[in-house]
C-alpha cells in the first residue's frame, strides 16, 4: 500500500525550498499538491537519512467498476 520513492533534487530546487524555509521534500510535496491535487507525505517525517530525500504515497487498488462509480 505504501511506496517511498527516492527523489534527487537539483540545487535550484533546494535553494527554492530554503528561500521559503521549508525542507526540500516538503516543498516538493506541497507543489505536487497544488499542481495536481495529489497528496504526498514528505520523507523527512519518517526519519530519512541526512542528504537523502523521499516521499510517501499510499496506493489503493480498486476494481475498475468501483473506480468508475466514484467518478
């Protein structure tokens, strides 16, 4: 159900996050939410190793018939 993909950020992204006093993984997750409506959880909330970045996403698999009914 959970995935923790590793992300490599550019120096530009790291500096943009620092400019608004956010960790770069939080900065990324908030931008994804704003742009797509998809909620990710920053890996920094899960004690990731210093200098590494992740996010957590929960995936739930529904039968296509139930998914269409929700739309």
